[in-house]
C-alpha cells in the first residue's frame, strides 16, 4: 500500500454533529492524525440513534480513525491542555455555536498569529457577518432557509431532503478548503484561515434555480421525479407494475429512444417534441405517449429496449435494495468487536486500506497530560 498523502499532519478538531466530523474523518482517511476534542459526555451525535450495535450510525460513519480526548474548556487547566495541543497541530477545525470558540480564547485569527503555520477552519451556520450570523443552524433549518425545500420533492406538503445534505456539503467544502490551505502553506510557509457556512454551501447548490429565478422565467416548481428543464425525464410504470426511471439528455438520445424503445420514430420530428424546449412545454402529451408504450411492456422488456437504445435508466430502489445492490462498494470496520459494513468513499485511491479503523469511545485516548507535554496516547 502506498503511503498516505497526509501522513504527519496533525489535526485538532473541536467538533460536534456532522459537518466538521465529516471533514476531519476524510482527513483521517488520507493519513492525518485527527485528535477529536469532546466535551464531558461526548459529541452529542453519539446519541442520535443506537442503530449500529448500540452506537450511533452518524458517529460510526464520520468518526472512524480518530483519537478522542475529553476536555472541559470551562476549566483553565483543560484550556491549557488544548493550547499545548495546538502547538503541534497543522490544522484546527471547529464548528461550535457562533462565537463560542473565540469566547473560549480559541479564535482562529489569534491562533494563527500565535502559530503562523496553522491552518484554521471555522464551520458555522450563516458565516461571521450578516443579520443571521448568530442564528443556530441545523440541517433542516438551512434546507428551508436556502430554498432547497422549495424546489425538492413533489407538490403537496413540504418535505425534507432525506439525508443531511447541508451538513455533508459544508463538510465537503471544508475539506476542499483545508486541503487547498495545506497546499498553499507548502508554497508560502504560512497557514491561512478557511471559513465555511452551511447556508453558503446550500446556496451554492441552489445556483441553477437561483439563476433561473433571477434572470429567467422563474424558479422551478416542485415536480417530484420529473426535471423542470428536461423531458422526458422521470418514472414510468410498466405492465407488471414496476417503475423505471429514465432520462433523455440530447436529440440523438431522443431519436434513438423514439425509434427503438417507443417504436414510433416519427415522434422525434413531431413539432411538439422535436427539441427539448417544446418537449418540456408539451410535457403532458409527451408523457402520455411514453406511458402508453411502457404500459404495454413488462419491466424486463422495457429494460431490454432501453439498453438497446442506450437510453439512461434506473430503478426506484429502497434502502434495503441498496444494501444488496451489486454495484455497492463497502468497507468493513469494527464496532464493539463486531464487523459492520459501511459504504466506501466515493473515490478510489492507491492508499486505500481494506477496512476502516474503528470510531473511538468517549475519551478513549484519555485526558491529555500536563500542558507542557503534548504527547497523546496512540503514537
């Protein structure tokens, strides 16, 4: 196995919940030593559920390979211990409540003034300026504030996107920023500050609806599995009751779909359907024509035709279908002496290991020794 790119990098993470732990877990995957600072009682994400042999599914997922040290930062001696750790750190990540780290004496600018090579990363709900900067922000709240909820799902009652997408995206953006700051340090010798907010992360996801609303005809409606700008796109029911999801992206694909799947090549040049703009305008008639054909085909027959036509398609699967999906890559890890399988990272590298290290217990790596000694058990 190749050496890992972040071996030798020390990350101190004053973190909780999802966004910062997601970022630091991927740094750990790349070889960094991540020392997770937990409050007495631990990261509250440990209590989100007990799904994985008594452990939280969230915590198992994004805290693998870290060291856990419990510090009570209301205590002067524990503050001194954290300061000692920061003296050997390359990266400091925090996602406490707005302003909390600075009030404790661990503001990023002050830390970089004391440690010029330190990379700092502050993850917040709404950033450090603007009228909402002090507002608490959890994933659902940011989904709502950013407009994500307004363009997601089907018409009817509002629905939350089913995973913590704002937290995860903020963690991804933090990872990008930290890695870029480490590269910049290689050139300049100096650390720098990275600031990421959940709201900014969600707003960037909303770039297309934003541009459509501000400069185009208006924001897209909630259209379920349909696409507001592309047709045909969505699910169709076969004669045996199974549904297939398909997507047409260009006119070549549309012509092939009409000829091979629908058996009606003339539809490709029908003035109601001969380009994507008019297909979208005439979506009801288009979908009725497509459904009429699929309603006569079994799922297997439809898949055969879609495959021959090279039309993009998929199935509507349950979570249990994902568990047994032939394309799913997983990696094993130990939880209390029992082996669990976790979805593998979406990237494959030469330094991948065959299994994930375990997530730590609360304070598993102890309380730090006296401030002048910065060794933590685990080396």
